[in-house]
C-alpha cells in the first residue's frame, strides 16, 4: 500500500469508515480481477467483489497480522467465490475476460498494444479452458506476482501442492497454446 497499511488497518478495525474506504480503493481492482478470472462473468465478479468487501467490513477485526493483509484478503475472496458457487450451484463458463488483468504493459505503440491485447486474450481464453485449481495457481503466480507462500496461504494448500499446480497449469496452458498455434511444444 502507498500509505501506512498497519495504521490504516488499525483505524478501520476501530470503525473508521474513511480508513476502510482507503482499503477498498486500494484493493477493489485486484479483487474484481481475481473474481472475474474465477467467474468469467462481469456481473458475477462484481457481485462477488461486493460480497468480499461486505465480509471484510464485518470481519476486519479478525485480521491478526499473522500474514500480509493482501494475502488474508485474497483468502477471503477465494472463500467467497467458493461459497458463491456452492450457493448458486453453478460452474463458471470457460472464457476469462481480459479487462482487469494485471502485469502486462501495453506500451505506447498502437500496433504493439493491439498485438499484446490479442495475445492476452488468447492466453486468458486458454486459461479458461483448464481446471480452476491450475488456472488460478498460474494467475496468482505468473500474472498477479504472488509468492508460493502467499498462494499456499490463500488456497490453504501445502507449498508443494502450489508448486505442482503452477507447473501443471503451465503445462496445460502450453498444450492449449500449442493447439491454437499449431505447435506440439510451445
């Protein structure tokens, strides 16, 4: 965070709505982006993101600094998604929209931007075709830049499981991209 995270969190835990608003402003795009990657639907992603921040408002007092705040919040988002899918008894569609992806620079050249957007769309469509546990690991690690330890805390799985899911997710993604581009090994 660009501000003193610990002080802002403590203020929010004491009921300061302005501090809570700063937290929401800082994390809203990331939470929406992860929700969108999981649901593949803008309206559902917005609904889940709202539920995450409602749960955060109700539970911020339970944050105890044993992990980073962002890891704790991502875990809350992860759980909210799975609660939502159980409640609605649905499986998400298989294409991941690209509007809220992070970590890829568009540059200034319109031609390069168009090419990067097309590549981004292809990669996210391919990620949408592999099982959630693998695509999510790749998204958290390769796109969002989370560490193995943070991902382990978010998905509540051992570090070895995280590493194997990232590896398997990359392998599945490589297969999908190879099929798209006509290569056996990408």
